C-alpha cells in the first residue's frame, strides 16, 4: 500500500498540480478546454514513465532514460498546449523548478533533524513523509508565484483573501512535522495520519483550482464592466455628434434668414449695419465648418473632431476615403470604429518627436466589404506603448469585427504601427 500511496502522491497529485500552475501562468492554446483537463492529460502522459522510473534503481540506465522522457513530455506540454511567448514558457518552467528545489532544500535538512533521511525506495515510509512535506512546501511557493505572476505580468488583481489559502498547506506541514518527530518508527500510528495529509493535499489542489478560477471570473467581470462603460461612452459620443449636426443644420438655416436681412439692408443703403451682420455671419460659419473627408456624415463628423485634436498636437493627417454616403454598418459601430482607431493612433503619435508626428488613414467600401487602415509612428523608447495599444479599445474593435464576419489585425514594425479592420457590411445582427 505504501508504494501506491507514494506513486499517487509523487506521480499523480504532484504532476497534476504542476500542470495546473503552468495553466494559470500561461495562456492556453484552447481557451474552451478546462485547465484541469489540460493538467489531467499532462498527468496521464507523465505517469507511465514515472511509474517505470519508480520501479528502477537510481543507478539503472532505464531510470535516467525515463527521466529524459519526462522532461520531453514537460516541454511538449508547455510548447504545444500554450500560446504564450516562448520566453514566458521557459520562465514559467524555470520558476517552478526553482520552487521545487527550494522546497527540497528546506524539507530535507529539517526532517533529518527528526531522524528521517531520504530513501528513494517507493515502498518506504521515509519517501512517503518526505514527499508529503515537499509537495506542501512546493505548493506554497508555487501558489505565491502564481499570485504574483497574475498581478504583475497579467495586470490582474489577486482574488480577495487569496493569501489565506497559504495557511492551509502550511498548517498541514506542521502536522506532518509533528507526526515525524513524535511517531517516527511507530508505523501503525503514522500511516493513517500521513494518508490524511495526502487527502488534505488533494483538497488543497481543489481549493487552489477553484480560487484561481474565481480570480479569472472576477477579472472577466471587471473587463465586462469596463467594456460596458466604454460602449456607453461611445453611444453618448455618437448621440453628441448627432445633436451637433442637428444644431449646425439649425444654424445654417438661420444664416439664410440673416443673409436675406443683409440684402435688404444693402438695398436700403444701410451698408454699415449690413457689413456688421455679414461679419457676424462670417465668424459663425467659421465655427460650424466641417472638413469634407468623405460623403458619410458620421465618419466625416468623427474625423473632423479628431483632425482638430491632431492640429492642436502638431500631428499631420493624411486621409483618403472612398466611402459612400450610406454604409450598411450601425452608426454607433461606425462612430466607435473611427473613434477608437484614431484615439489609439493619436495616443501613440503624440509621444513621438514632432517631426515624426503623422497619421495615415485609408478607408474604402467595395461591394459588401469595408476596409480601414490606420498607420502611425511609435516611440520604441516608451516601454508602455505595447501595453497601452492593447487595451479595451482593441477588444471593442475585435468584437465589432466578429459581428460583421470581419477581422481586426495589427502589425508593429520598427517605428510604425498599423491597425487594419475589415467588415462584411450586411451581416451584423446589430446593424440598424
């Protein structure tokens, strides 16, 4: 029985937890596959060479061969099942190995003080109690590593009261230490206690998994709230543009009446008052002027607004549009598309030297498809630029593209950043 408890602890539970840790550090290649299922597959693949290795002596060539196979399985798991950058995969693997070695470096000397020395025989009680202790210490280090990784690398808040979780394996570790110190040699009394710790280790893994899943859900809920706020802001922006255009239409209507009055004054010889009225009209017309970017009223209004912002920031604007007056795209979506694309480009361009500040915008509609491209310079010395450019604005653009069977892509060269959006205009479920 001791042999199978040892195999279950070191060859199943420990490996399963290792797979879970990596699944929460890295981005799974298949997001819809549960993390526990990924870890279970990894555990099954690693289990066979692990069991063979446990049956061999440490001096056996088969022992070392199975070790190499296990290492190969780890690298295949990391590089095939996750889509994170290769350096993140290597870093995650290295951090876990460091955590495991630290656990062994702490546990072995302490338990030697209790008269327990390392024994590689899986039929030994020494292996059982040492494995239990090493697993718990490794779990503590690994959990801290996952919490910090999510907070620093993923910019994600740690779940509330997550640190309380560490008290569970630590308390179990003290219990194992007391068992080792007080009952070592009394195998009958020790075995049920250590098996109870193994069961506790299973509970720890389940708690860790549910805690991290809860953290993922909290992060997603926060993102949804932010996206909803941004969508509301975009809709408000669209309504503001409509109100402004209606107001401009009223002002232009008043201009006709004022022009008629000015003509009457001129006919009656009151040239001074006619000139004053015409000067007032000139100033009013200047305030209502819109640049004629394209025939579409929404695009024209948004681009006029962004062109004014570019002018104040010293950014030159190179635009070319071939868009019709009527586009089969929701006006709110159209406003959101150009607002987000231009906001992202302006945010990056204003950080560049003055002589490099230029944004190129191209838009065309052919048949059922609309294509938009925005090119802007980037300042490579700004370490936060990549993070800033991949915020909620990009998520909104990706969401709009998916609604129109389209695609949103970005490309980053040495000094330029390109955003491209393609839409199939008559397919959105939300199109007006």
